[in-house]
């Protein structure tokens, strides 16, 4: 099981080729792939054409879906943000803090291209699925 971040899905749907999209392409159908509710929102809101939106929604609805936030995860995410800030690192997007914290808590590797996840890998034990 891996969770795939919106940064990879967006590249994948745009046809961008990189290490992460190649990994995703090779993994689809052979390994369980998860998506979080926040990630699903980020990906689907980017489609301009209805046909592209419907096609992506159909593909993504076949994945294991997770609700990434609740009261407990809110506390964990806030603490993780604070721990990084104490090290002089400020993560730009709250959604990334929530996604990383969920993956750390559930021990689920994350496939991403967004550099904001790197401090979670380096300092907090987030598993980079592409390594």
C-alpha cells in the first residue's frame, strides 16, 4: 500500500514523465494505492473539462480512500508542524502537514514530488515510496 499525493496525480494526468509518475504507472493494478480525501479534492478541482473530470473521478474512485483528518490527526498534525518549526522549517501548506502526518501515523509510504514533504522524510520518519 502506498498513498499518492496530488503532486504526482497532477503530473500523471498532465502526461508529465518523472520518476514518480513512472512509479505510479508501473504500480497501478499491481499494488494497492490509496488516496486521501484532501488529495482527491486537490486533484479533481483542477480539471477544466467535464469529460476529463469524470474520467479522473472514475479512476480515482477505484482506489482505497482515506479520511485524513479528525480530531486526533488534527492534534498530531499541529504537533508535527510545531516540531518542524522548532527546527526552523515552515511547511507552506496545511494539507501537506495533514497528509504527511497521516502517512507517518499509519506507516504508509507516500509518493510525492512536492518538496514540502522532504522535512517529514528527513526529521519525522515519513517513508518516501519512490526510494
